[in-house]
């Protein structure tokens, strides 16, 4: 629970009475003695309408300075209830924070399935019959979609209509993924669950029709007798979901467990393969749930990339693990003078073993990688840097580690308000969004780790409890610098980077007493400023702005603010053409060829066959976009989208800044206290101001 407040027994009892009595119009609820307590039941007269009940029964109980929870019966069909949180602007600050942080608890404890919608009101006029009419008119408006989004929606509707009437069953994943499974596949799963049936069922996703299909099996592969035969039956070039009855002898007795193998080969490139790699990890859990409903109980699950990784010894080792003799605690070795340390040494001195928070997050890690195994970041790592103090007054240091191959960063997320927001509110939407937007500018987060228990370091705030693993947008810089020192072919590549945020907000370190109270070192940690232009052609600029619009819309919808655009610029000069001496300008045609420059530079800074720099098609902002004049290669990514306005700590900060503006000096909001949509618009305006479309005036 977000505030530690729970529903009382009296509230649960009166809520059950409300559900069973159609004549009961509503229930008023308050917070008393750290519990949700019922105040009064509103009973309607026969034949009265919702509008008349609101004006006659509800309005007299609405007060200008007192927060209130309201449950109303509004609809004839189930779910029939509406949950209203009324927090007036003039209510005491503590009451505002308490009611806002408990509103989700109210719905969750009473049962979210009973509520069709939740409403947050701050003005008494919103809780009149006219206020509800305005609310209905607003929700009935179509979403502001771009032409591309509208056309995509029409295509999806046409596909659904074309598939109507076929004998299929929908697989549902959350509220956003649905994929039908054919009856032949369902029958095969049911047959595998029965003794004596076929011992192998393989399923695949048809990316064109977006259906789960049964893979036809030949007579030689329908009943593999060993793991080696199974490996031969699984496609080495396409992903597969494989269910296999493995009959073998162990300790003198015959056993036949059901095994599940998810294979996703990385050797098959191309756009079609990328779409398949996005669909399969999202559908894995749903396929397992359908198999369970058909009576097929899976005893062991395996997830590998190549079928060749499946071995009989490995399977037997998982099915029948050998007893390991426990050893006493071994004190971890000190890192000493070496910059290379074991990441588990750094993290477990104060933190218990970490575990994933969300099963579907593994899907996001899978869909972008090529040959990325878990051991790439769980083994030896190198300390990359320690982040300097953040510009906000409640800053907590974040620590960065980089993997040994420099492809990934491990960043601590020490604030509870940040990691709880990402885990509870943004994680699932982020995964689903990234699966359908391969060219997104949002940083690729590959894993989210959290401590499973308490420890001395967490209690004393000496060690963070949560970490994220994300792609390193600076990947390749180390190779370039090494070649420079060694006199290699990459002497002409220089790297620059900027962490860009709108600087027109109120920054206490900079704006209070003109910054005289803060050291220059602290002020230098504020957002960077980019004193140049990103020169792009029109097609590049349009794609850049489109990605920014879509990505920031997702963040604003979930309340995120204070994110930044991390811009990397690789400066390159073409080799001097024949006939040109030192100091002379290179050939103009060569200098203005972004394709030629891109090929030369990306060959060094973005290997085309390894993650995280595998492009989802042509070169992207992840791998490097050549400027229109051919002088630079740019990378860009949106980072640090963990600060959410509806969490308790941000709400406290917002109140403090409002009091400062009211009582001391009107400076306006900080980037961490403004509204999500206002920050989004100012962020987009900043990004547009940095772009210059070649052949046109600067984009403002």
C-alpha cells in the first residue's frame, strides 16, 4: 500500500451492502484512525435519475476544504460503480497528500473489477450533474491521433474483420496484446497432455496474420526419442515454442516430464526476423497459460537462443540437480587498485541477492538484442563513473557500472519514489511500447533488478535496493580512443556528448541569490547547453520529431517529468584528397556525402552484428545518423524518466516550491515540480530549437 492505510471492516461490510442493494446510490468514505471508514450511505428514491441523485443526495455533502472519497452507482450493467477522489485545492496539505496516495488502495481493496472508471476532482462544480456531463463529453472525444496512427488503426481493424469467423481462440496478454490460436494447435496441446499421444508439439507465430499456428511435423520428427533428435526437429533459423514429452530413466525408474523450450535464433537477420523477435517474447507467457488451460502441465521451462544450446546433459542437470555441499561464508576479496571488480561483490556487501520484478520485462530485453546472453552483464564489470549530485534539493547519488565489453550500463535507482513508479506504473506500458516502436528514442532498458529482502545497507541508506541494466549509447568510444592512441585508422573520430534539459525552469542552486550560495562544482552539474545546430535533411528531421512526439506522449500519459535528451556527436573529417596539401579544405563533394561518412565512421563505432548497436533496419539514432553536411554522426536517447508527479516525494517537493513562489520569490516551477504535459511541450520546443533543416530555416 502506498500510504499504509487499509479499508476497515465496517467499510467492507457497507460496500457489500451497496453491491447487493440496487436502491443504494452511493457511499461516502473518509480517512480516520489510519483506516478507510464509511461516513454515510446515500439511498435513492425509485425512478430517480443519476443526475437528480447527484444534485439532491451528493452535493450537500461536498465541502470546500475537506477531502472525500465517493463511490457512486452510475451504470446499469456491470461494472456499475464509479470511484471519485475529491481533493479540493483549499484542503490542508497533509490531507491532500494522504488522500492522493491512498486512492489506489481504496479501489484495490474493495475490488477493482467493480469500478468502471475512477475520477479525480479538485472542484465542487465537477461533482454536479453538469460536471459529470462535461466529464462524459470530454471522455467521448476521439484521441488526438496523427494520420499515421489513424491509418495504422484502420489496418488493424481490417485485419480483425478479415479474421472474424475462423475457429480460433484469443490469447490475451495484459490489456494490449491479443493473438488467436488455431483449433489444431489447441487439439495438439490437449493430445500431448494425454498419455500415449504424440510426444512433440511445436508452435510458431505468423507475423503476417498475427496468429499462433501449429508447425506441421514430419513422420521422422513427430516423436523424437532423445534430446538430440529434438534439437534436429527444431528450426535453427526461426523462433519456436516447443512442448516435448521427455521419456527417460532416472535411478532405475522411468519418467516422462513435459518440457517447454523457447528458442529465438539470432542468426537470421532482416526486418521480418526483427518483427518475429518482438512478437515471440511477448506471447510466451500467454502460450503457457493456454497450454495449462488445455490440461498440459509443464514440468520444466528452458529459454535459449540457438537450438544447438539444448543438450541432454543440460536438461538432465535441470531435471535432476545434484546435491551441492554447502560451504561457509567466504568474505569477498577487496577490489584493491584494480578498476575491474565483480559486480556481485559491489552489490551484495549490503544487498541480498537480487531478482526480477516483472516477468514480461524479459521480453523487452530479448526483442532488441542479437546474441545478448545474461552472463554479459552478470560477470565481471568495470566501474564506469559515479554520478555527481543531481540539481534537485533532494538528490540521491546514482552509481553507474559498465559491463566489461562496454555495451551495457548498470545504474542504481536509489529513490523509492522513482523505482516504485517504474515498477508499478511504467514498466508494462514501456515494454509494450518498445515492442511496437523499434525506432523509439527511449533508452533500451534490458533488465530491472530489486533486492528481495532487507539488509543493513538498505536500512542505513548506504546501498541502493534497485538497479536497471540499459544499453550504453556511448558504446564504441573506447575503441575509437584506443585506436587513436595506437595510431589506427580511426584517428579522425572525436566524441562529444551533452545531457540536455530545458534550462528555463527554476533551479535553486542557480537562481537563489544569483547562485552565490552554491559552489561552481554543484552548478556545473545542471543541464548542459548545446551551442550549435543538429543539421539534418527534411526526412531525418521529420522522423526525429515524430519519435520525440510519440515517446514523450507515453511519458506524459504516465506522469513522468524531468527526463533528458542525451546527445552524442562524433566529429569526423574525410581524408585529404589527392592534390590537397595540409591546411587545405577537403573535396567538397566528399565532405558533403553523409552516406560515405556514415559508412566509414559506423564501421568503427557501431558494429553491425552485435547488440546493443544492431539497427532495426537502416541506421538509427541508436547507432548513428549522419548529418546532412556529412561532418558529424549523431546518436540520441531519452534518459532518466523515473520522476513522476503523483508519487509522495514529488508531491511534497511541488508543495514546497509553490510555497516558495507564494511567500518568498516568484520563480516559477522546477523541472521536477511542473506538470507532465507542460514539461513535455517545453522539452519538445528545446529539441526543435537545436535542429536545423538543411535548405530551410531553423526549426523553432
